[in-house]
């Protein structure tokens, strides 16, 4: 507007042309004084279309496309620079992920080996050393203790 306040992009051309205003393009201000509004007619509508066309031609004449192309090039260079900075971090992340996957796999196999050893030891104690009457409470407490240990692990790691 004439007092320097900004106008929204969604403001209709008809509303904008009701009063004088300043048009700022590429940091250059242009004073615009629209004709006095008499009444709505087909001639008025034609004038509005002419004004819209004039504004568009003014936009094209001021080479805003070149400005946008320069801005795009600057942003693409900045994006390439940021991608270059990000590449070593992504490589480090990939190495860490590979290391974590290998460690997880080892822990899973160690867990399977320990569970198999425990099952074998309990079977040996049940059938060859002691009887089921003695081993039943032992297996119960081992199972209950294992369940508590795994639940504690779940509470600590949320996994």
C-alpha cells in the first residue's frame, strides 16, 4: 500500500487497485495510481484485463526469471556442499550400523548356545544324576528367574 504495509499474495487485483500503492520489484519501488473507479462495466473489465496484462509484462521485463535462476544455482551449490558434508557422516553411520548388526548377531548366537547348554545340563541332572522330584523345583526357579531377568532387560531397554 502507499503507507508501506505489505499486501498478501491472495489479495485480488480489484481490491488492490481501489487505492494507490507502491509496487516493489527487485528492491525498486514503483508508485501505482489506478484510475478512478466509476462503475462496473464490460469496458471496466477490459481495462482490468489490460492492467493485469501490463503487470505481467512488467514482471517479465524486469527479468525476474534470471533472478530466480541465479537463486536456484546458489541453492543447488549450497545443497551440493551440504551433501558433501553429510557423506562422511552417512558412511560413519553405515559402519556403526554394520558393527551393531554384527554384535547383535553374535549375542543372539551366544544366547542360543547358553540356552542349549542349560537345557542339556537340566536334562542330564534330571535323567542321570537326580530324579524329576528333585529337579522340578530347580527348573521352576530357573524358569521364573529367567523370566524376571528378561522382563528387567525389557524395562531397561524398551526392546
